[in-house]
């Protein structure tokens, strides 16, 4: 696999949200949990994409934690986060839709040809929008 380094690098974009959280820490247990979960996602994603073996054990763990994070981040903003105006919830829903669409497209191309150019491109953009979404949660 020659292009996996793009996915390792794009996985690291998620660290931007973790760094922002650390620099702007507000003793919020929910956000502490989300930041730790995001850190686990970064580690699993990097470990997976450095070799990128389809359906490996690390791939399964990466997928489970990514889905768990998606659900918990969305639920936090939509139902738990205090002082979150309606427009911010709408933006979060829009970002979540973009993330889901990008994942769907990435998955479609990965099923045709694992780590094809289009799979790598769409999955990298998926990582970028996951990072933007996670950062948005902590703002």
C-alpha cells in the first residue's frame, strides 16, 4: 500500500481538537471523556493506517471506536452541552451529515478497490471533517 501515509497524516488532524481541548480546559467531565476517546481514536487510526490491513483486528477496533465517538460527540452537542444555541446544534448536524456522506463514499470506493486513489482521497477528507467536527464540539 503506497498511499497509506496520507491516512496516517490525516488521522493526526484529530489531534488538533485534543490540543485545543487541553489549551482551553474547562473542568467538564463529558468533554474530558470525549477528548480521551478522541485520543484513543487517533492512536487506533494511526496504528491501523500504518499497515492498513483490511478487516484486521486493529481495523475492527478502529471502526468500533470511531462509531462510538461519532455517536457520543453528536449526542453530547445535541442533548447535553450546556449553553449550546440552536444554530450551533444545526451546524453540528450539518457537519455530522457531511461526515456520514464522506464515510459512505470512502467505503464505496474501498469496497471496489482497497486503498485506491479515490478511497484514500475521500477517507482523508473524511478525517479532515471529523477533526473539524470534534474541534467544533470543544469550542
